[in-house]
C-alpha cells in the first residue's frame, strides 16, 4: 500500500508541530527513516549567517511552513497571535496596518513604522519617515514558505533603519536541483453568519540541470470570506476580498563555489470593505448590531506587490561573499467615508445638500536595495560578518478628501470635487557599513561586538490644495524640505554554552528610526525645525536548551528597552506639528517551550509579558496625544499566550490520523492614551480563542478539517474615533469558521 511520508523527521516533527519551527533535514518527499529521538537542527539566518537556532544569542521565534499549513495560518494577523511580543495595529483590511514588536508604537499618530518586514532579503517596509509606512503591514501570501523568523528587539547592526522593535523575515523555499517535486492544495471555508471562501494553490520544482540548475514556481488564488455588514448600503459580507499572484525562483550553481538565486513575485490583494463594528462614541456598544457599520459607500482597498531580487554567494576558503540586490514596487490604496468631521462646514463652503466625503489614500513605494557582505568561517578564535548596504526609495503618499453626491457617487462639479488634497513626493537614500566580530575566549564562551554607521538623506515635496485649504488654510501650498543625518548603532553579546544542548546569553543592542525636517517650513517659537531620530537600547538575558533526552526544548528571555526622543505630535501655538516628544520604557519576558512526551504527541507553549509605558513626555506632546507619564503604550496587551497540541494516530503503514488544537490568549489593551482628545481611549477586553483540527494522511495526500474560533468570540483588536461627536469603529476578529482542505505532494 505504499509508505507513509512525512515532512520532517524524529524530533523535528515535534518542533514543527509545537512551534512551527521547520527543521531543514530532508526533502518533503523523503521517507522518515531517522530514529525517533534524533534532534533535527533548526537552522536560521537571522544573524546573516547560518546558525543553529539554539546558538543564536538573541530572542527569535521560528514558525515553519508545515506548521503554518497545519494551523491554517494565512496572514500576519494569524501568526502574530502565535508569537510572543508580536502585534498589529489592524485597520480592518488586508495589508493595511502597522506591525508592532515588543510594544514599540505610539498609536494612531505614529509617523512611520517601528518594525520591518522582509521577504527573503527584500525589505518590504519603507525606511523614510514620510513614506506612509505607518499604514502598511506587508502581507505576502504564505505560499511555499519555508519558515518565518521573528527577530525581537532592535536589529540596527545588521538590518538598519526602522528596526526599533525588531524584524519579521519570511523565508521562501529555494529551488532544489536534485529532484522533481510538487504540491497542490485546495480548500473551502464558510464563516458562521458570514460568507464563503476558497483557495487554490500549487507549487512545482523542476531540475533543469541535475544538481546545478532548477526552477521553482508557485501560483495561488484565494477568495477571502466576508462577515461584516455595511448597513449604509445594505451590503452583507462586505469585507470579502481576493488575493492572487505567483512566485518564480531560479537557483543556479554554475560551479561548486558559486550559487546564484533570482526570485520574482507578483501579488494583488483586493478588499471590498472593512472588518469593522461601529460602536457608540468611546465605547464598545454596537450602534447597529454585532459586526455592522454604516458608510454611504462600500470603501474598498487594493494592495499590489511587484518584487525582483537576486543573490549571489561565492565560497572562499575563509568564508563566503554574499551579494544581494532587489527592486520592490508596492502600492497600498484604501478608502473611507469621512463625511462626519466636516458635516457642519459643507454648506458654509457652498456644497449642496446630499454631499458626502470620501477619503482615498494611495501609498506607492519604489525601493531598490543592494548589499554585499563577507561572512567568515571560524578563523582561530574569531569569526565575523562585514559589509556595506545602500537603499534608494521613492514614495508618493497621497491623501485626498473627495466631495461626491451620496446618491450617485459622482464627484461634485469643478473645483468642489477636491475638498482637500495632500500629495507628497519623497526621496530617501541610505548608505551604511556594518560589521560584527565574535571572539571565542574558549570554545564554550565568546563575546561579540558590532557596529553600523549609516548616512541617510531625504527630500520631500508636499502640495496641499482643495476647497478647505483655499478657504481656511491660506490657499494652495507647496512645501519642500531636505534632511540628512548620520547615525551609529551598536551590538554587544556574551554567550556561554556549558553543553552542546544549552546556551545562555546577555545582549545589548541599539536601533533607530530616521528623523526628518519639520513638516511646517516656518515653525512657530518653541517648535523644532528638524526632528531627531528616535533611538532604542535593548538589554536582554536569555537561555536556550534541549532537555529530557531531546524531548523538551525551552527558550526564555527577559529584557528592558529604553526608547528615547520618541517621535510624537505636539501642539505649538495652536498648530499640531512633529516633535521628539518624550521617552518610553518596556520591560518584559518571553517563554517558548516545545515538548514531545511520546513519538506521536506534540505540545507547544508560548508566553509573553510586555509592560510598555510612557516614561516621560513633554507638555506639547501631551496636549496633542493626551499621554501622561506612566500611561501604557497603545495596542499592547501585557500578557499573551498560546498552547498548541497535535496528536498523530497511525492507522496502517501508509495511513495516519491527526487531531489537534490551538488556544490563543491576549489580555486587555488600550487603543490610545487615556487623555487623547480625538481618538478616544477604549479598553479592548481580553480575547481567548480556540481552534480545533482533525485530518488524515494517506500516501502523499492530506485531508484536514479545521474549526476556528469555535466559541465565536467577537474580539476587538483595535478601535478608532475620528473626530468630535463621531462614533467609534472597532476592528473585529473573524467569527467561528469551518475549513476543509485537501493537499497532495508529488
């Protein structure tokens, strides 16, 4: 009847199922012949060299591709709840939001991203403070992904600007020139009280020259099931959407010493509406009912990714030279009904009755990067990484307030169509040199020091126009600003490995987010003419080990973060302007455990504690944000936890049943500061969800049924109040849903 194939061997199965860490041991089509107690090493490249996960002196969560599929993970919203310290300011549409690591964010007033997302060696997140990156939460489809590495804390030495909180790295599968391989998967989803969705995807790996040249191609299409209702238009399941695209990778090894990889990705994500619930102002009491909101049109979103990258690796006797280059085009567009804040002004400005205002925002980014580094082997008592990096960004964030006829959706005639517009053209360049040097005091004890020296410059041109601008704000205005800066970041670690299976470390690392010129070229007295970079120092101690005859792995770390010169908005002579408004501190710890009490039973547990708070804030920033000393930073629960259980039941030599479940928990959090004058502070209650799954594997096929959020919790993950007298809008999680999937390996 054939042989039962698995995707990983021995203890690797436990590592994959319990935490998602996919060991790199065997090809998926190879039979499981490794002894049950063998430990498959998890290899990561977080430090820009291949290392065993337990030897990296830093806090990292690894989620493997096998576990992502087992648990039905499809977006950053899904894997964030499995990762201690990882969160999201969710705007209710796919690809729209802000990635948050270890609480480092300032809420709805954030000017730019504090954590970055990479696909392989391609940075999706813009570095420029004027790029609109605070609205972009990159969401490449998790198809043909080998693993996700979430690096906690500042990564300024090796990853550069805007990695204050950390880095999320999506690592795709590389072409295999040794064998023809493929995978196909189809699944259907129905949401309780909502709509239906489905997805199809396939991957194929084709060797063109045995052991030298291969191509790997992936295609996908996903219809996203909706579950909210826009009572203003009567549209049910309005937040449905699609994600479609493909990826192609070429791997070539022309000589034994040289490897070349070229990767291309395209993806389009479209959303028809929001995953929102409209609530009475400053509360979570539904205005129209559960998962319902009212806008006079169905405001959609569109996200596009176009990426090309190349990597060349040349092996030398003393190490390897690695050169990477990438070109990334992303477009993020979303719309919203913004009539409410301006209702009283419309007749004063000559607008007819029945006028509504839409808020289309379009953020385009074109980013080129290049890096070359030398990664040494162990050379006596030392090893090192040294290199240079450059990036060039062009971004065009555009925000328009358009006046339309509510009944027809047609723009008002002439100049009335443009109620207000702000169009920005931003150019950002950065060049940096970096290096890490490790000195082995003994084979068990080593120290590492690192430094990165960066120079960045920015030029921004902003044009403000429209009826509101002309009537009250001095007419059409063109503003040009220029800024340049030099920043140095550092790394220091001490690592002790008393045994092969145990490692302890202490770590100090810094990071920064670029500053920029003041948005107002003639700031009033007391306001800053330039905004300094905000910086963080992360101090951390951790332990990683494998125990109980390779059946238990444990990682634990505790940290303290100092965040200085935090970029906030402040009130100066009645104007709201940018400023370095204060200081924040974060204390926390994270625990990740993986256990395999028997060969067919896996247990994983993650726990995170994050106490992120304002330590000091200036009077001007306090007047704008409402924050006071000691207030918690927004959207950061103090406690998060997840429990993952999977059990396999052999039924015959080629048939195996599977059952499992995932529990996710996050404690309450606040969407803003207690005294915020515009975005009213709302306490978002704790969320506990439970997912169950069952399936069967037979030969190379896998059939699975998943039930997610089985208790149908109506969890709130964000809330926004956009103006005086207006309601609040809360982003909601997906209700109870059921999914059936069938996949095949060949």
